[in-house]
């Protein structure tokens, strides 16, 4: 594990195993603290090795999720929870089914709703009722999105219904078996919602993320790169693999 500076921020750079083990240590420290913990969780391929490591610690080392309440960042609009492409299903397959989390304490934004504003406000209210997010995990999209806060999302945005950017839909096309099957909308926590978490951990892996990570860390802060707003938060851990940091291993 190396600590390097990109712009004015110190970032952790390591191989995938080390990154995940370091981030898993943070989660473990919270979970073993004995208090109720509110985790903000992310989907996509980036967190999968972390989730695998947390499952391993649960199975082999007794790490318990009994005191966890979770809030996922986002969900595609219009696909049911029984559809394996939904983020709901993805989370159950890759984490929740394998640990002792209370299903009643799992929250993922709704994919179906009559009134988007009401549904979004309800999600925000649930986060508040839980006491706010202690620890928020993020990946980053190639266009600088966090959650589904696409370029144009400013730092004040709250949970809401959003249009998905073309690039985001293209990235999701293989999973959906073609661009025409990728939803055009989603429900996402806002950048402002995310920034209220006590601690934020962003993981980026792979050379495809290098350009946007550097842009988020060194470019102008603004809605053109929603991840850039993280630089205004006091407690963000940036965890990059060598490829995403553009450093030779
Ligand atoms: C999706 C998710 C994001 C995720 C991003 C990156 O758009 N909504 O939360 O960070 O994809 O995905 P991946 O980790 O597969 O690169």
C-alpha cells in the first residue's frame, strides 16, 4: 500500500487485494464497535472483491452484520427486484444473502413508484430516521458520476429520479444484453445526500478510470464531474489500484 498525492489529496494505491483488505478493515472496525452502524453501499463491479472479503470474514471470522442498517446509492427505474439486473438483486447475490444482515434493515431506492418526488423524499426520510450514514462506499463512473449523479448534478442534489447518460447506458449494455434494454432512468441519492455521510470511501479500479479519477482530484470542482465535490468533504478515503492511479505496480 502506497500513499501518494494526486493534486492536493493523499490517496491509497495498492493492488486489488490490499485495497479491499484495507477497506474491509474499516468496515470491520465499525461492525465490531458494538454500536448500530449505517452503511451506504454501492453496486457495480468495483466493490465485488470487497464484498467477497466481507463475506469471508463473516464466515471464517464471525464478523456480524446484525447491527447494520444499509442504504444503497441507486436503482434502475422499471426493473423489478426479482430481475437479476436490478441493484436490489445484485446486492442480495453479492453480499446480503451471505451475511447475517436483518432484511428489514436493507434499503435500496425503489425501481417502481407512482410519484418520484414522494418516493425520493421517503428514501431521504428513512436515511434521516436511521440517524444518517456513518460510512459511505462509492465507485465512480467513467463520466465522473457517483451513484447515478451524472454530469450536471451539483453538490446540493438530493435523492431524485434522474436520466442516465449515454456513456453510462453504454457501459451497462453488456449486462442488459444490448443498449435498447438498458433503462433510461434511475433513482439515486444526491451528491448532497452522499456528502452528509461521516466517512466516504471511494474505490476505483482499472485503467479505464484513470482519466476521470485524476480529473476529479485535480480539475475544477463542479457539476461537470460530480465526484469532484468529494474534495470538499473532510473525511474521504480515495482507494485506487495501480491502473486507476496510473502508477506501475
Ligand atoms: C454504475 C453505478 C455506480 C458505479 C458505477 C461504476 O453506474 N450506479 O454506483 O459506481 O456504475 O461501475 P463499475 O464499478 O462497474 O465500474
